[in-house]
C-alpha cells in the first residue's frame, strides 16, 4: 500500500474499534507513542488522528489527550412541549426531553444583546428592517458537551416585558415565561435542513469539519397568530434524532389544536429541540 494511504487504513481500523465498542465515549485512545511502538510511523499516526477528528470520532483535549467523542443519539420528540408550556413549568422542552432519557440536559444563556433585526428575522416577526430586537444565544448541553447552539430573536418591547432581555437562564424555559405573562405560544412553522459547520460552530460543538449539522429554523406564533419568536438551532446530525410522531395525515381535524406540538403538525411544518 502506498505510504500516503497508510494513515487512512489506520484511521479506518481505529474507527472500526470505536464502532465495535472497544473504546466507549470518553475513553482515551492509544497514544501516538503506543501506536508507533506497534510499528506505525509518526506521520501516519498524526494524520490518522486528524482524520478521526474531522470525521467526528474523537476530540483532542488539553491534558487529556485524544478521547472518543460521544455520538450517542439524543431523541428530540415533537411531544417534548407536552406539559412544559404552562406558567408553573419547572423546566423547558430541552430539559424535559433529555430528562425522559435519563440525561443531564441543561440550558445556558451565552449572550443577550439588543441589536437590529436582520432582514429575514424582521420579515418573520413582521417588523421593519433594522427594527430593534433582542437576540438570545444559548447552549443546550448534556453534561459538559454542547449539543445545540440556539439563537432566538424577539421584538424588543416584548422581550423587555417578558424579562428576556436579561442575561439569565429562564426558569421553565422561554415558553414558560410567556405563559406566566399571559402570552400563549400556540402555532409553529419549522424548517429543517442540513449543512456543514462553520469553524466557530465546529469548535463550540466539538465536531470535525466533515460532520454535517442539522439547521432548524422556527417561527412561533401566539393564539392570534402573531409572530413572537424566531429561533435558529444548529446541532451535529449524528447526535440528534428529531422525532415527529403521531402527525395527522390528510384532511382530518387536528385533535385539540391547543399547543405548538399539535399546531406544528397541522401546518405541515416540523418542530425541533429547545
């Protein structure tokens, strides 16, 4: 085998051992010294590990070496809204969905700022271009791993009224905060696409450049169908399972039609994690 293919062969063999469970998530991979001692060339080992990083199998951590990246799928069902859109809800949809799987899911507010609405956001919220909006960036995590980066925009006056303009994590989630102020999220239009990560996204999500992302864009409306939130979510496609179960087909009436998870099905749109 030509020398320039040896690294790929080594990468494939190491990937197969990870897939077989020999190295579980979080486990340390053999060091460069160990692999060289087994007869591999230093350049081959270096390039093989770079390949595994790009493919999302491992991550390089200072003082910890090369460890197996957790690719355990997280189920994100449409039904995660059920029971959390109420004034006394103790947690938001992301926490509810992960708790059902025995996972330590939590949200962290990364930044909150007053800015001008981009054209697409202004149009979705029914505002003039460059109108003031509050932008909230949050990380949805499992333990120490950031699984999603969420960016949401709200009309500035509404955000101030709901307390969404403060740099705090919202207890019970944003929808719970809305319910507490008498504003009911009722309808959602959602679009799901895929793309490759930017360099910054790959760094935050700890994925390689060859790992595709799911991009979820959602507009939420109140009972009067007024747009109240624009949300964009990005997460690694090998970690998220978007579950759309019990959706109505054909011309039948949607049962109840009283919550975003039902309404999203009625509008033939899809819903993703918050």
